[in-house]
C-alpha cells in the first residue's frame, strides 16, 4: 500500500528558500498526479501546487512565480522548491495523491520576518 512521507521543512528567514520533499513508498512507481497542500494554524488546508504524471504543473496564485513543483519518478520523489518565502507561507505542508485519501504526515515550514 502506497505511503507518502514529507521532509525538508524548517525555519527560514523571509526572502529565503527551502525545498520540501515527498517520498513515496510501498509502490513500484509513482504513476499518480501529486498535489502539495498547506495548512496554517486556524486556517483550512489549501491547495498549493500540483504536478501530473507527465510533468504538467499548476500553482495557486499566492505562490505562482515563487514555488516550483517537480518530480523524479525514478526516485519516487516529488519536490516543492520554495523561494522568496514570506511569513504568510508559514504552515504545515502536505503532499497527497490526487483525488485520494493518501496524504503524508506533513512537514512544518516556519518563516520569520
């Protein structure tokens, strides 16, 4: 059974960069569309970015031009490169197999002003 695990979160100053990763296990490959979401305290979980099996990407307006989603199918990894981080980007970041209940446990990203 496929499982997802995020990593790479941490503390960064505003304007800085961070890359979070999503590792898939329990599967031969990641033949899935994958999305990144985030949830800040007191807020609902919101969609951030998505990437199809073929590598087509989409972004929420709030991160467009700053975040880049990518995937390495051979390594069964999906990444979210975050540049120009803002305090409002602080949240727990989750990856999810699109249209399923397969989520990772999340990784905390904190941006100091």
